[in-house]
């Protein structure tokens, strides 16, 4: 697991993800000319109230890959 830090709603947040998910998140951000923080912020705003942010990010990445085959 690796930790990345992002600012969400003005607060620094650390997120633990496997290196493979971080690499894919960076790839998606670069491909879409956006930042990792922007993607994570969007995921955070849309996730269900009791859903862990790291889990929501993993599911979002999986769905992104499936939708863009």
C-alpha cells in the first residue's frame, strides 16, 4: 500500500491505495488532462455516505477501465 495526499474541500486527506491503482489513476488523469486531486474530489462528492474513499476510488478506476475498452 502507498499513501497519497490530496486536498478535499480544503482539507488535506491521505488515501492508501495499492501502487497499481495509483499508477492507473495517474494514467487516467494524464490521458484526460486533469489532476488526480480533481478525479478524487469528484469521486468523493459522488460516493455513498458510508463508503470508504479508497474503496470508492478502486471501484471508479475499475468502472473507468471497463467503460473505456
